[in-house]
């Protein structure tokens, strides 16, 4: 949905003109804005990327990205294990690193942010 902006009240000769603006034009614009904001996803508002990561077992995994900057934080939004942490290797403008500390395979969906 594309929000076209608020319709500007250009004035009018009567109180009915002002009431019509408030009850129709402004109300419709606010409804559209509220609907659009409610449909936003996390990455619609922040610079970052989402990655599906597979861990074959314990150890570090390199995840390539093309952000052009070093991400500063991550959010694990779904994982099949609870022992996934930041890797020992420093993050760079090309790669981020996560590691699984325990044995066994796992997968994770991770969002990396500026």
C-alpha cells in the first residue's frame, strides 16, 4: 500500500466544509496511514538483512552479506537450538559469524542490523 499523504485543507466558506474535511478526507488518510504502518516488517524500517543459517554441528559459520557496512547487532527470530552465539571472528563489511557451542545440527533465521 502506498500512502499518498494527507490531503491539505484549503479552507472553505462554511463549517460544513471543515467538518467534511475532518470526517472524510482526514479520516480516510489516517485510516490508510494506520493500515500501512501495521503492515510494516522489521526490515522495512531498518538497514539489515535476514539469513537462514545451517549449523552442521558445533563450530563457527561464516555468513556473507552485501550491506556495505559492518552490522552491529543481530536478532535470532527462529532457531532449532538455544546454543547459537556470536562467532569468535570479528564481523566485517562482507561477513558475519555465528557459532553453535553444542553438538548436533541446527538451523536458525537471523536478522542482522546496522
